[in-house]
């Protein structure tokens, strides 16, 4: 497999409604959003659209942020499937019974959800890690995955696609979106991360890892995940890649690295 897989790298539409700014992916037809930090009521390092109470925020503020997002994106987000994310490879099938108020502490631990039930919004949180949304429109199956490097090299996308297939999806029909997250411009990693990416992709890492003189690497985690999706059978042309780097755009996104961990969280949300 060469370097020139034809991912869809056209710029993503940016939407702004009452100050709430979010992005959507061009190829995903299920309703979805990739949020920014803009348009909420949280303060300090969490200014302003922080979507998790786990960052030290107050529940009423997080509830108001979700309400503002729901109004802006015209989504019913009073109940959402969301989790304590643990940088593993566990993906759960979400049902209506799993929905919870998103401003509360999550009840389950995992790093991804899939579902084929309408009205079950799936949400993942991040601030540098990559959000990946998946959709097989013909089967009516969606997925939302939190892809930090640990989950990525543990093949969480392989697990997510397998769970989608168990619900009737076919990889060749899946549209995928790798959202705003840390880019190859900023993601400096040690050799253990480079080794993990190499193992995950069975050596198909052309153009994904740039070794520096000090033995560290600049890693392209977005394209590594896109390449993994292609290996899993998702056509490259059906994979949207966001060019937005969270670390390069502190005015619009939280970056864990840029803020030394003093930050809120963005979310990627998809629903049937
Ligand atoms: Zn960057």
C-alpha cells in the first residue's frame, strides 16, 4: 500500500449558532458534531464549552453547555451514551437504557460506542486525542471512538468495526471521519509509540513517522488511524480527515499538551 491513499481532505464545514461553534464532516450523513471550546458558560481554564464534569467543572455549568450545544446543533442531548475513557480498546454496544445525563459522571468505562438504535447519541471526549465517527447508512449503524495513541495501537478501530459488523454493517459501506486532534505538526512521541504504530499497521507506515535526530518521532496519528480503517476495508475515499490541529489552534480547541492538562474537553457526537 503506497502513501498516496486518497483520503478526503477537503476542509470541514464550520457552523456557529449563538456563539456555539462546531464542525461537521463532509461525508457523514448521520447527524453529528465535533465541538470546539467556544460558546459555553464555563470559566477559567475551562472557558467555555467544557462538556465533562470530570475536569473539575460544576454540574450546572456543564448541563448548560450541553443544553446550548443541543440548541445550536438541533440535537436532543438530554440523554447520551458516554464513558470514563481509559485509553483501552473496549467498545460497547449502546442501547436506550444506557443513556445518561451527559453532565453527570459517566457510569461505564470504555473508549468507544456503537449502536443501531435511533435516538441513542454516542459521545466521546478529547483534547488532542482523535475523535473518530463511523456510519454505515445502509445498515443504520454508527460508532464513536476515542483514539489516543494507546487505544489506536490497541486496535480500537478494529474492535469498533467488528462490533458494527455484528449489527449488520459492512466495512465497504462505512463512512468515517477522523476529527480535529493533534496533528503530525505537533505530535512528538517516543520510540514506543512509533513501534506501536508500526505493529498496528504491520509496517505500512510510509509517511506516518518522521524520525528526529534525537531518536524521537513526529507521528501522524490521524493518517495512521485512517490507514488502519483502510486495512479494515473502509474505502479511503470514504474517510474524511480533518486538517485541524488542536495544539496549533488554542483559541478554538483545548489541547492537553499545550495546556499541561489544565483544560476542558471537546466532544464528538453522532446519532441516528
Ligand atoms: Zn499542530
